[in-house]
C-alpha cells in the first residue's frame, strides 16, 4: 500500500502543477499573434484534459486507500478483542460498525465503499494502474455496479478472472 500513498502524492503534485501554470491570454493584434493565441488555447485544452485525468486518477487512488484503513482498523480490533471487557466477538463486524460510525454512513454506503475499494485493489494487484483505468474511461462509480455488470467489465480486463456461471437447477418431471 505504501506505493499507493506515493502514487496519491504524485497525482496531487501533478494536479497542483497543472493548476498553477496558467498563462494570460495572448492579445491578438496580428496574424502571428492570432496563431499564437489559437495554439495557446490548444495547449490549455490539453492541460485541462491532463487536470481531469490527474483528478480522476487521484479519486481512484483515494478510494483504494480505504483498503489500507480497513486493514488497520481490523488490526486494532484484533488487539482490542483480546481484552474481554471490550466485548468484541467478531472483529470484522466491529471494524465495519466502527467505520460506519466514524464516517456517519449507513450499512449500504459502507458496503458500497468496501466493495469498490476491494475491486480496485484487485485490479491494482493485477498490475493495472489508476491512470490506465482513467484512460480507459473508468470512473469511481464504475466500481460500485452490480456484480453481473462488473463481471462483464472484469472479463474484458482479464478473461481468466471471471467467476464461473451458476449452474442451472434442472427439474425433471415424472
């Protein structure tokens, strides 16, 4: 996960650099200055696209950093569960409730966050980067879709990663 922290820092740095490099518009008073202004406009458009890419990449990295937080909360829960006075029987359940409480979210939102970040972590573990996902048109919301839709996406990324189809129950009539 340390490399993800580094990637997040890099994304923030890139975003900051892109946002701070803002030139004043070139005043058009000749054919040459008009060409220069048009080319400046074109560079600004390219810079804007890079800003969007960096921001969306950061958003995906930010979501996956939640995996590390969950792991650390569960680790704390394991330590607390050793003391009977804490009354922690199920560390995972305790960790989920703790996250819900701190984030002030309902169980559906918590489940959605956890599912999205686990899916992203799996893709990162396959060697896919946040930049590649953004370039492919993926957004944060794409990782919260129903399992059947996500499996279609996953089969396009890695055909071997698709879970087997459920077997049909065959009913024979006598």
